[in-house]
C-alpha cells in the first residue's frame, strides 16, 4: 500500500511539474537535463537539487558519473535491478534513452565537496582501504577507476548500507555488483555500517548544491 501511495504521489508530481517549478523556485529556463529532472518527476524522490532525497533510502544523485546513472536507470527500467525501492521507480520512469542521457549529464555537473580533514584517520577510511573499496571507487571515494562505477562521497548512510548488504547477499545483482559481492564477502555488517556512516560524513554543505 505504501508503495502504491508513493507511486501515485510521484505521478502527481510529474503531472504538476510546472506548478512545482514555480513553487520551489527552480527556474523554468536552463539546461535541458535540469528541466527534465523536474518535469519527469525525479525531483519527487531525489530532491530539487538532487542532493536531499525525500527519504534516506533514496540515493543522492548530484555529481554521479553519467555512465553509472544511465546504466542504473536502464537496469531499473528493464527489470534488471529489483532491490530496495527500484520497483517504485520502475513504475514511474517515462523517459526515453536520450532524456535519460540529458538528465545524467546534468547530474554529473553538480559538485561534490569533500571535507578533507574528515577524510583522514578515521575507522571508516581505514576500512574503506583495507577492504579494497578504493580499488574501484577511488581513494577519495569520488574518482572511480571506471565511469561505470559510482561515486560514493556524501551518499546517505542508510542507502549505502542497504545497497552494500543487498549486493553481498545477492539481492542486488545487476551491472558490476558480482565483482563487489566478492569484495564484500569478508566485510561484516558492522563494518559496512561504519563505512556507510563515514561516506556520508565526507561532504559538507549538502543542502547548498544548486541545480542552476
């Protein structure tokens, strides 16, 4: 029932996108990707600046690699990614591939600002490297070795925790998650929690990112 209500809310958000633009202060003019992000209802779950989701179980999208974003939307749309709240998104995706590309390109332009002092000498940082997370996601957590891997800096801890657990258990098995499943095989749930909390702590001024 909750998923149905949420899906309905998202569809209403899409239908009244012009009203959302006016009320939330987001200019109608601007990059195609920014406008599509609002018009297609992405704003309903991921926030008007793509950095403050309506629920912590939804990912922050600001600054994410466009190749990764495109791949995930395609996988959700095609039923290849089914964990978490992806069923809600699959029921409301009404974008073609070119629109997905435009949204992903715009999202990638949004900044990710790290707190350098927070990045050093913490248990989460130590685990991130000792468990080889940095091999794919980069020492700074926002410079993946391949663009098909996600940037992790600043991601909501609840979302990161759930995704890591689902990949470890096989509940999420799309894309390159099989490779990550092997890496997570010797990472405990408590260690996953510590890493997820540390990743969230890396970004400052989370509410100040602007879609303009």
